[in-house]
C-alpha cells in the first residue's frame, strides 16, 4: 500500500505554523509604531536605593518582654517612630498603617506593623491605645538602642527622632527599602504594598 502526501495540505500547515510564530512579533511592531507604550510603574513612596539592611536592636515590648528588631524578619513591616506622647500626626500614622494592612485582604497576614517609642513615660496611654490597633507591636527600649535603630532609617530629611512622622517599609529580609512622608496618601501606600505582595516571592 502506497501512502500519498498532499503537497497543498502540507503547505497550508507550514503557513499556519509560520503565522502563529509571526503573530506576536507583528502585534508588537503594530503597538510600537502606533505609539503605545506600557504604563510605567511609579511607587507612591520614596524608594531607598539601594535598600539598606537594618542592623539589629534589642527593644522592649510594653509588657516588659524583650524583643529584637530582627524578629520581624519574614514579613513586610510598616514602622513608625513616636515621641513619648503619640500626638495627632503619630495617631494618623497608626490609623493609616492599620487601614493599609487591612485593605490587603487575605494577604494581610504577610504584613505587620510596629510603633517605636522613645521612652515609656506614657505607658498607661500606650496600653490603652494599643487596643485600637490589634496586631501592632508597640515597643520602647534603652534610649541608646532606640537612637541607634532610628539612625538605621536616616534619610536626607533627617532621623525618625526629628519628628518627621514618616512611615518606613522594611522587607521580609530586613532591608529598609521605602518611606512615606507624614502627609502620604494611604491609598498610594495600599497600592504600593499590594503590588509588592503580588510580585514578591518572600514574606
């Protein structure tokens, strides 16, 4: 029995395969020459370039238990600093951090927050206030430890202890990589964090 091959059928298959391979290139050329460009991603926060590893520090939780800053590794961490008394700018940051984390939905468990206080003279207020921010760690510590840790977040604008009322973002590997000014829009913070959680393979 002799098999016969239809030349025209084979040619059509080859042309079909060639067109499938060529189609993406033709689309790319068409988009390029039409002036279309992919939208650039611009973070709402201020990037720290390059990201800086945060040196460890020995701190103290409100209940007196010791905690090291390195224990925060493994999750994305929003950090803010406060004087002994958390005034309106500080409280606004706490609210923003709570909202930004809650808005991540099922991904919220990958994020944590910390308020670092210069000293614990307002311990009663802090113990009362923390009830409104479940999951947030409020820590104090020896003044030298807090000062050294604040230096790790130094920016051209100054140290966190200069009443900048900024929010700082630390990645799950312990790197300081972004910060937000006191008047930062929580919507922008939420979008930045959502994007990081979406593309990140860590934390």
